[in-house]
């Protein structure tokens, strides 16, 4: 069965802390791994990763994929209260299997 | 540029009633899909479509029907609502689906309560 597992389920930190969110997967025909941020409404796209070892970076957020060990991490440095959200990891599956499988998410709360 | 538009935002149904959740996108995306989001369960795929006239089942299709008569629209129909269908529903689209490197773009969701 295809699955995506995220850890931790929830996390509470103080502003300025650095956090690492984890995503592991077991899927047939892997195509890419995606990270999303979900506040009150729709998930918004952060990163898409297709190749191992190549870091994607956007401001204080960065992510990397390990296709050998089947996991990805999302790092947030110098956290701010605006980073409070649920972070979703998803895996897209390849040719003939048009599916995106999501993990249950990590709920991050950043305290001022 | 509206992106993915879902209507209604909120809906309350009685058990056994039927309704259609609307989804429209103006990005000329070939791929469209419906997810439901429940606490502790993440986003689960209900149905998806890779183009007009083509639909397929996802992980949790029972109780839901879809059709795709145009590229823009992908309505989700609940034929006989049940309390287990209480959830937040998201429509999402992408350029060509997961076999290409294209992220999903989400609508703002419909919160459905079935009493």
C-alpha cells in the first residue's frame, strides 16, 4: 500500500528556533515529493523535489530529498509566528498512476 | 486570475439529501481532483480526472460521483449524504497530473456537515 508518513505530528517552538519536519514514503513509481503549507484554508505550494541531494531553498525554508532512504526534510530557520501552520508532504506517482498521496501533516505552532 | 474556485464554502445537509459541490479552474489545467480532509487522516483522494471525459476513482470514492464535461469544471456529487461524509472538501488541479512535474493548486475548500 502506498503511504506517506510525517513526523512529528505536532510541534511547539519559540520564535527564533529552527525546526526540522520529516516525511518518509513508500510508493510505487515515485515521481516527485511536494511540500505544502496549510493555514486556515487551502494548502499553498512550497517545494517540489525530484532529485536526491539537491536542496531547494526559499527564504528561511529549505528542503532536501533522499531517494535512497525514501525521505525528505523541511527545515525552517529563525521561525516566526507566521510560520504557524500545518505542513503537508505529498508524493506524486508516475506514469499511469495519476495520484498525489498526502501525509497527515505536521502541526507547527510558533510562540512569540 | 481566479485559480481554483469552489462553491459553496459551507453547506449543511440532512442525511439522505443530495448535493453537488462545484469546482472550476481557469488555468487550462488538464488534471483535476477532489480530496476530503478529516482530522488525523490527512488529505484523501476521492476522484480525479486527467482530461475532459476521463475520470477515475481515488482512495475513498464510495458515495461520490464525478463527471468532467469541460476542461474547466469538475463537480462532485453526493447522491445520498451520510454523516460519515461530514468533512472539508478540496478541489485541486495541476497542469498535467502527477506523471509530470507539476504541483497541485487547491481551491479554498467546502466545509460540509451532514446531520
